């Protein structure tokens, strides 16, 4: 079994990508996976067990590595396809552990999307859910959810789903994993799926495969009620560009010194280097408070 990872931004097409990959009979792709969290817990809890602390240090470390590697292998023991894609946004923070357990440097498909679209997607999901329910995060911080700016703060904070994922991407690049990371832009995947997937196959070193972008069956399933949002991991059968900007407009507020700031979108080019994408989003991430958010009713 060859194991690759899908790890990037939320609301950036990871579920769609995994279900497209699953059309290939050589590939198995997971829904959001919990195996990394279990590995993380066992790794961190190992040295808290007094019996393991009493072992010879080298023996304890070697045993821990064998146990963790066996857990990862056993998790996919019932998969009969030779190539597996495990989806978790946390993998980018633990690639060194993955390398130690696998014995090779894993490859990572990194779904990304313009941060304005990511946050707009979260806001739209929140508004849909707020009509008849409440997310767990909102229940824990009800007053904080009363302003759009506060919701953005929480989603983009270091512990928020967008901020943490963005920081993990940046940190993985800083740690020297760029050659093992292939960015898959959501806007390009949905506009030019054949070209995008051809790039994915070249990165993976896999034989080309003809995907059916008109009939993408959803083979991954998750109970989105656990996450507090309806339809969080539901995909459309046809791969098409999304019309998010039909209802959403993003404009930068005027700067009294320099005037309006223009945040141009990257061209629809399937080749997107990690450094190029990160550079295009860095200013957006730092200055999202200057955006003017308008929802057309």
C-alpha cells in the first residue's frame, strides 16, 4: 500500500477531490479521517505511562514507533486498492511523524481556495444553519457570533478552522516539505478538471486515468450534524465552477493614505506553486478586516 494525504484548507474542495480520485480503481480515498488523532494521542500519551518510562529509552522509542506504524497499517487493512489517500487537515503538521512511520516522505495533495471564498462559504453555511439551529462553537460563544467581524476573527484565529489550516500550510513549507506538496486550487479544479487531475497524476507518478466529471458519485460519507453544519461534506455530481460571487461581493475599504486596495485573483492556471499561492493570500489573510462584505438579498 502506498499512502498519500489530502490536507489543506477547509471549504476548498477536498471532499470533491477525494471522490474524483475514488473513480480510479487503483485508488481508495477516505472521508475526514480520525487515524491521525489516534496516532497523536498514543504518541503523546506513551511517555506518560510509568511502565514505558521505566523501559530503556531506545527500546521504548522503537516500540512506540512499531506500535504507531502498526496502527496506521491496520487502519487500512480492509482496503483492497494499492493507493490510499487519507484526508485530514492535520497531516501537514505531522509529516515528520508520517515519514517515520511509513519509511518514506509522503506526498500531500493540498486543496486551496481564495480565502475570501473560504470565509464566504463558512458565513453562508452559518446563516443556513442559524435559521433553525446553532453550531457548537456558537453555543459556547453566543455573543461572539453576533457580528460578522467576530465570526471572521474566530474562523481565522490560530485555533480557528481557517487560521489553523493556513498556518499549517505555511509551516509545512517553512519546514521544507514544499516538494512533497501539490496545491489543488478549487476554482481551477471546478473550471478545468481534466487539466487539474492530469497535474495531480504527474505529481503522484501514477498512470493517467480518464475521469468522469459529469457523474461524480459520492462514495465518502460523513454525518455533518457532528460538525454542526448541514451539507458540510455534500458534493454535486457534476464538476462545475461555483457561482458564489453571484450573491457575494468583496471590496476593499478605502485606505486614507493609499486609497482602495485591489486584491486580484490568480489566473485560472492549473499549475500553482506553493510559494506563489501563499504569497497571493498572505496580504488577504492579514487584511481581511478591510474587506467590505455585502450579501445580496
